[in-house]
């Protein structure tokens, strides 16, 4: 990844982290006195207020988004295993928060221990809040060049043989961006990328191309298909020959808005220069989608995630063993 591409991806993450950390630190200062009374700790020990502030941000953000996803599950086109996992996470975080509050009314020491042992969870919640903020910042900065050579539309789940609501918005946004380029680039092309999932009757790319031709009046001659990919990374890697051929630059990648920041990071990682544009996503779906993005990032960096969780548990154990 070149330095310029790396900075383009890291800049939203840097500002997002700064905003979330600053808010958490400010909240901890506000909570210092009530937390000292609640947990029976000296007011001078500001670390407890910071821990509680982190727990509140994590529970309100990650826990709240996951709990909201549990509420909207019946409205989803398809409920996958990851959707059930997100819903369970929200319920578990709510139950943990209530258990800590209940424990504090009986024994402050037990509440302190529970807060510390859940430190990796609070860390995950803070990281998820940073990711959500980075998504917002990236979307505000993302602008497509006026004259594009290629528009790459990433696949998503189908509804039977047709594009589902989420994918339809990606396709419509991609066609809109492509049309805006035609005045300056009559040779501009659309690349649709997506293979066939185990629960799908056809490739996502073929369904996207059909929708472009039948409903959006895009000429078939202007469309290239990539029909082997099953992940976002594969979307980008397998589409690379189609979007980097002579005369195909500059490139815009179209995906759902919650997915744009991670796609930009992957695009830079595979060494392709381009801008990522987000298609509108139904607001009731967004919280769970952001949690799913956070889980995907954690899976991509699983060893780092595991190492950080272990380090946080070691910190928690050190503090617990040092308490009177």
C-alpha cells in the first residue's frame, strides 16, 4: 500500500479515534465524583471513572446497536447466523450492565471486579464507536471524479433471482454515477462483481447486470461481469484486471454506505487507486450493519484482536490482584 493511499484510509480513522477518545475522557471527568461514591473508591483514582465511561460508551454504542438489530430481525429479508450473533451480543451486554448495577448495590467490590473482567468487551465497544465515526467521516469526504473510466458495483444478497433491496440501491447508485460520467467519458464502463452464494440460485453479478439492463436502461455492451468472488476482498482482487486495464481509470467503487470505509481500506490494500462511494441504506438497518462491519474487521485482524483482548485481561488481573 502506497503512503498516499495509506494516509487516505487512516485519516478518517485517526479523526474518529480522536473524537471518541476525547468524548470518553470528558465523560470520565463528569462521572468522577458519582463513580467514586458508587464504587466506593477514592475520588483521586480517576481510572475507575474512565473505566465506567468506557463501559457506558461501549454499552450505549455496541450494545445499543446490537440490541436494536435484535428488534429489527423480523424485518430483514434474510436472517443469517451473524444476525443472530449480533442480537445475542446486544442482549448479553444489556444483561451484563444490569448485573453490574445490581451488584454495586450489594457489594461495590463485586461490581468493580465485573467491570474489570469485561474490559475486553468495553475495548471492543470503543473500537466499534471509532469505526462508526470513521464511516461517517469517510462518507462526508468521498466524492467521485466527474469523468470516470470505470464504476465497480459490489454484490450483496439476492432475493430469489432478483436483487434484494440493499443490492438494488447499490446498483441504482452505480448507474447514477456512471451516467454522470458519460458526457466526459462516453467509453465509461460498469463492472458488476459478485459470485453465487450457497443459498443463492444465481450469481449476484448476473442479477445485477440484468437489473441494469432491464430496469435502468444501461446497454449490455457497457457492462462487464465478475462472477467468482464471495467476499469483499475477492470482489476487488478479481475485478482488478477489469478496472485497471488501459483507459479504465479513474475508478469509483459503489457499495452500501456502512461498507464504504472498510472497502476503501481493502481497495488500498490490494493496490488499486480509486474512490469508494456509499449507496443509501435504510436507517433501521444501519446499527446492525455497523456491528457486522466491526465483526468483519475483528475477523480480518483476528490475531491482533486476540492479543489486545489478552492484554486487557492481564491489566484487569493486575488491578484486581492489587486491590485491598
